[in-house]
C-alpha cells in the first residue's frame, strides 16, 4: 500500500524547487503527494491522506482506478496520438457511446474544460449566424455572476472574480452577466441577438451553489421560447458527482449543449467534449475548429471506460447514497461552527463560521488530521471525495471535521 522511499525527492526539496521555479499561480497546501490508490494518497514521507477534493472532481473514479489504468496501459502499447488529420479506431466508439450517454447526436472532443467552453461559445455563435440568422458580429451570450468556466482570456473576461480578470484585459465582447438563480433577469437580458445562455447547473468554484428548484426548468422554457441555446457547463458537476449522470438531470432538464471535462479523462488524461444535436454542433465545418490532441487514441481509450462505467448507473447510485450519508453528518454541524451547507450527491460546500477560523485554516487543520480538502472564497470548504470512497472512511472524515471545528485556533 505505502511506497515510502520510492520518491527520489524529499518534501523539503520538492517544496523548495517549486517555490523557486514554478510560477506562483497557486497557493497549495503543504503536502507533497507521491502516489494514490482509490480515495487515498500517500506523500513522499509515507503519510496517507484521504483525498476529499478528488482534483476538483476529475478523480471521481478514484486514483489508479484499476479498470481505467488497464485501459490506459493497453492503449499506451498500441498508439497514443495520430492527430485528427487521420482516422483512428477509437474515436468512433468514443463519440458514439458518449453521444448515447448524453442522449445527443454529436460529440466534439477537446482536452481541457476551458477548451470545451471556448468551443461551446464558438458553436453557439456560428449557430446564431448560420441558423438563427443573427447579424454578423452581433451575437451575445448570457452568463451568470459568480461563474467559473476556466482561465482563457475570453472566459475570464466574463468572470466577476477580480483575481481571475484584473490585469488581463482587454476582453472579448458579447457577454452579459446576470444574477445566478434569477430566471427573470435572464429573460430580461435576452434580445434578438442572444444565441446562448451559458450556465453551471450548480456553481462549483463559487462554493457549490445550488440554484432554486425552478431555475433550470425556467431557463429551459425561456431558451426554447426565445430560440436561444441552453449550454450546461457540466465540467465539474457532470459524470456522476451529484448522484446523476448530469446535474441537469436533478431537475429533469435537457440542455441543448453539454460541456464535459474533468472526470471524462478518468483523472489520467485531460479529455473534454462538447455534446449536442446535429442541428447545433453540425454547424462546424472542416477546418473551422480543432485541437492537435483533441480526441487522441489514449484519451479515447480511457474516456470509453469512463462512459461504460457511467452507463451502468452504478457510480451515480453510489454518489447518491454516500452523498446522503455525508450530508446527514454535515447538516448536523450547522450552528456548531458551520453556518451553511449546500450541495448535491457526493458534493458539498460548507461555510465555516469565521469565529472558528478561515477556510484555509480549516483546510490546514484537516491536513494535519490526514484529510485533504480545499477552501474556496475565504470561508467555504468543499467536500468532493472520489465516488469510490469507503463509507467508513467517509464517516471518519466527518468525525475529523467535527474535531477540527472544535480545535482551538493555533
Ligand atoms: C474546472 C472547470 C472548468 C475548466 O476546466 P479546465 O480543465 O481547468 O480548463 C470549466 N468549467 C467548470 C464548471 C469547471 O469547474
């Protein structure tokens, strides 16, 4: 289980080298991970930690998932990259099974979540001009306060997080931001040039913000009536995390476009996708969009296994059951160091009472107790363990969180 000594780098050296030569675009917790297995990771000194972040849900199926690693290893020996200049034998099966999982016609594979979002924006604009008949260069897209869709210059341009956008302009025009959860504001923002509403069904980075129950259904109704595409960014919320295949399923809403990423690559490869029907995604013609690595054989081999696991419905059911278990514990902390708990399935945002400490301080206390969590927006702790987590380990993490809340500030 443990592999202490297999790392050639000490924790001190690893931290020093990073500090000296890695750009400081993150402020990681002081743990140097060397290996992982299921919901557990091991640091360079052989200490084990329960991973309750799961790489922002990219590791939904656990570290070193045997089925996914086997698929990757088999494909490594065969072929890993052809470019889309040629066909390869796994793209067809991958797009066919992903389209079936989503109930759509077509798939456009990319690599990162941000690329899926960028692709969705391009597709929506092209659809607007070529199908809806919007005047050239006039298209607009409605987005939401508190959104997180990635880090490219276009995407940060419609973020309202100063850390994400300040100093990086000028930005791409054509976006209008309205209050999250307010369908009336969306209706008011839509005009004849609106091509899409881009929404996270649950806002992840904002702190696992769950909208009112009528929000998604209302967006669906408004978009259909106004002939506007509903684009669901399910990069973090999709693929099992919430106890359904997609978070949109929680409200029985079918968007026009799904944006997928993170868990699609099984925590092994970056793999993202835009999934939509032919009348939408069919607007893209050869030469208009692409990616050297998008849809490569290695990523497709892993993605296929991910899709086949989800097609059984088992990960979704497990996330639902474990989520209820976790939520029951977290809800009991409200009023005892916690001011609010939000979430769905095995995904929770927990607001820590400032009297207890900052989110970062709580994350550090949890680290000392052998549990990895990450704070967001100052006071929020996010719990998103791999769906393969053992129920007893999850209970233990909740016990430790309760104890961490009681710990006196250092
Ligand atoms: C993480 C995330 C992205 C960006 O994905 P990257 O792979 O980091 O580019 C986009 N949308 C949402 C909702 C995300 O959580």
